[in-house]
C-alpha cells in the first residue's frame, strides 16, 4: 500500500536541500537516509534520501543526485510516497495510519450513527476527520481524545463525544449572546458599585 509521507517545499540554501511538509507520524522511519520514495508526479522520482536534518523546526532533506538550488526548486510540491505493508501498525497503540481510519463508521457512545470517515486532513495543530453524513452533508471532527473517545478497528468504528454544536449547528451555544449577558451583568454591578461611593 502506498502512503503519502511528505510534500516537498522550497529549496533551502544552494546545495540541493529542500524543506518538507511532513505527513507521517514516523518521519524518523519513513524519511530516513537511504529511504527510496515514489513520487507524484511519478516522473520526478523515485527519490532516494541522502541526508536529513532539522533546521529552525523544519525538516530539511537532500536527495541523491540533487546538488544545487535549481534542481531542488524543480522538486517543489512533489509528494513523497512510501510503500507500507497494509498489516503494519504504528508502534504506539494510540496512533493510527490514515488508511486504517478511512471508511470507519463514526458513532456516538449510544450507537447513534453520525456518518463515515471519507478524508483525513492534517493541520499543524491537529488532524481532522471529514465525515460524510447519511444525507450527503459533511462535518469536520477534530481527532483529539476529548472528542474521539475510541477507535475500534475490529468493529470498524470511531466513537465520538462531540461538544454541543459540533454535529448539529442548532445545538450550538452562541458565544456572543452569552458574552453580552456577562457584559450586562458586569456593567450593572459596576454602576451599583459607583452608586455606593
């Protein structure tokens, strides 16, 4: 099975290094020196990682045969793809590969069906499940343990405990109305304090 593990960004310096946007929880395994990766577009690869290092919080890679900035810049936006055994699992039992989570049924603790995971979006702060509802609409579920309480691969389901308004907008608490009520209470308290002086 092929998995996208990174996207090549800008060239860094003049010796062929590139920045990469990491899309794997195991960069030390998937993006290690010596790794041979397929690419999208396919004509760019395969690429063999020669060196890797972290600079200012970003991973920099150099590939065999890429020796200057021009060659590095030509790789920009290329996706790096690793071949992964579908039966392989992450070392941490609390981690999952995207392909394990795709198509899981999303349900509430009481079994109420919410939908099915159709996409996983990786953001800098957290990952999001894109869940297709039975009516064809989509909802985004943050993949954090406070909301996604259980991943059961045997049962092919993700159990969630969503806050009000995450699934159904009509259940959302309107923050501005609550804030205005708090402001009104605070200003009446201030004016009564002013009268006491």
